[in-house]
C-alpha cells in the first residue's frame, strides 16, 4: 500500500512538472517575451514545475528503497546517466539564462525581455532538458532489460 501511494506521488510530481515545463515554453513562445506580467507567469510556472519535479524525484528515491531495486539495475543506471545529463545541460544553458530573465523581470537589469525570451541557445537548452526529462520518464515506465545483445 505504501509503495502504491509513493508511486502515485512520484508519477503525479513528474508528470505535473513535465506539463508545467512545456507550458513555460509555450508561454514564452506565445508571448515573445512581451510583457512583464506574462514573464512572471512563466517564472512562477517554472518554479512550481521545479518543486514538483523535486517532490517526484524524492518519491522516486523512496521507490528504489521500498521496491528493493538494486542500484546497479540497468534501467536505473540509464536513468541516473540521463538525470546527470539533464543537470549538466540545465546548469550550462538554462540556469544562466534564467538568472538574466529573472533579473530583467524584477527590474534589476535592463535586458530586453523579448530578446531574452527568444534566446535560441537557452531555448535549445530548455527543450533538451524537457526531452531528457521525458526520456527518464520513459525509461522508468518501461524499465527495459538492457541486457547485452549477443
């Protein structure tokens, strides 16, 4: 019963986060960075998405323990590698952009919101993070055997 409850929390957190991350991209694209109000909505959605992702990941860690999954299970190792790649991409491409965007929205700096919203490098980073997030979810749902072919 506990495993199922934690699994539900994990699934809800991760799926909700993915939906919010996609919504942020759609809001940025639709608004073109025009308007501080819309920018604030995107930042709020991003923060909530990050929070839900953390709740989902913590529940995932609990599931590994509750399910007695060995940490050397191939699908877990692949998931860990994808999560590490997601963190690297986020740190390299998304977080620097996000700091500039937050400063511009707060009025601390004066970069053009439209230019920041349209930053192609940051967009590619954000989309890559979303794609990696979806890949992690797919690996965890499918739990592939990943046995060597031979």
